[in-house]
C-alpha cells in the first residue's frame, strides 16, 4: 500500500499534459526574472510564476519545446496540474467571514 501511494505521483509526471501547460522547475534560488529569461532563451513566454519564484508555467505542445526549456536551465518539467498546490498563490484577496465579523466597527 505504501509503495502505491509513493509511486502514484510519479505516474502523473509520465503522462502528457492535456492542455499543453507544463510547470518548469528551475534551480533553487532562481527568481521570477531568471525564469522569464530562461523561457525567452528557449523561445517561450511564461504564463505564470508559481508560489515559489523558481517555478514557471509554459505552454509546451512539442517535446522539442520542453527540451529547449531544459537546455535553458529547467531541472524538471511536468504537467502543470500535478503541481497545482505549488502554483496557486494562496494569499487571500478578501477578508474571510470570520475575520470581518471579529473586526471592531469604527
């Protein structure tokens, strides 16, 4: 059972992205600027930057596109939906119901 749980995420990596969106993981310490420059060097533009600045999402329909991004410095390229939690900025954009109810009126 433990082996199945450990291998399941790896199976998602082997599957091609259904919408051609891939997350490219670059070396630790890379900033968004570095990811964008690497994408440009590979002839790509980033759709978004992940929660950590060293992850970028690109539309990469062909294997050659993915290889070009690897050549530009990406360590790992996997379907973007497998890293969903790492791609979404979870900073709230509005107060939650609880915090607005607890805020004193002025």
